[in-house]
């Protein structure tokens, strides 16, 4: 284990294929005494999913927190929305729905 400071935004998160648990390196794993800032690759060989107990091989890399979801080769498609993070996509979708609802309500003001 190195004592160097690691930027948590560059550490990849891993999701358990069995139960959906996400190992986030910036939080670590309190249940198994894994300190915060420990990358997935540096976990002990005997580390198991704290929820369902499967091996590390059942985990899938989902990238750093706050990055766009999906395959990087598809980022150029979809009018640029493929490069948005999930939070940005939610704001775009629900903001558009709220704006459409306000426009609909404004129709009652027409006489």
C-alpha cells in the first residue's frame, strides 16, 4: 500500500454482477477494513463482495465517478448527449419535462 495522495476522481469504481454493489475507492470498505483511497486492483486476494460474498472476478469496471456512462466509442453519437454524465442527463430530461409542463399551463392564459 502506498502513502501517496490519490485523486478519487481518477479511481475506477467496480460493480458486482451478482448483487449490484458498487465498490467506490474513495469510500473503501468499512466492513472488511479496507481504508478509503484503496484502488480495486490493490484489494487483497481474499476480498469478497461485502453484500453477497462473490469473488473479485465477478466485478465489472464502471469507470470513475461522475463520468459519462456507456462505451467511449459511442460518445460521438446522439447529438452530444452521450458525453453527459448521468446527473446531467437527468437534469436535461426532467428540466425539459418541467419546461413542457409550464408551456402547457401557459396555454390556459390564452384567450
